[in-house]
C-alpha cells in the first residue's frame, strides 16, 4: 500500500476572495472551478500543491485560533525572505511574526491568510 499527496482542502467564508488572495499574493495558478457563476470550489496550484478552496456552507464554525491541534500552517519556501516579508507588509498582509533565525540556514516568518490560515515563508540556505 502506498500513499501519494493529492490536495489540501480549505473551507472559506468567501472562496472567490480567498482564491484571489492566493493568486495575487502567493502566485498560485487557478486550474479549475466547480459550481458555475457562484463557484462552490476553486482549484489552485500553489507551488506544485493542489489546493481546493470550498465555499463554506452557512453555519460553518469559525477558524481555529492558534495554537490549536490539527494542521498548523502552510509552509512556502522563498529565495529572499527579507524581500518577501517587505512585499507582504507593503501589501498590508498581517504578519504574525517577523523574521526569525531558527538555526543556521533556516529563517522563517509567519503571516495570516484568508479565513485564519497561518502561512509560513521560509528561506533555507
């Protein structure tokens, strides 16, 4: 038996706006939509990771507040973390933490995406 990664599935209070964020800010590429004029699901490719963003039905609970159990964050590797953090800040994207040197060769920073999704940018080298 073998397992192969297939997708990450997010629920959003506004799937169209969330997808726009990932496309405009993180350079994701939209690969499909389901549900017609008001899509129920938008499919993105984010750095090789397939992501489903589903319109959350009425009554869906709020996002978990960190720290919490379950998926903690999405990690995206970048070439220049300082330029990336400066770009995010200039766009008004809420930073959760500034750049932290975790150990030699690993620098990280966190920011908040749509629907409370925490996103880490990291530079290795």
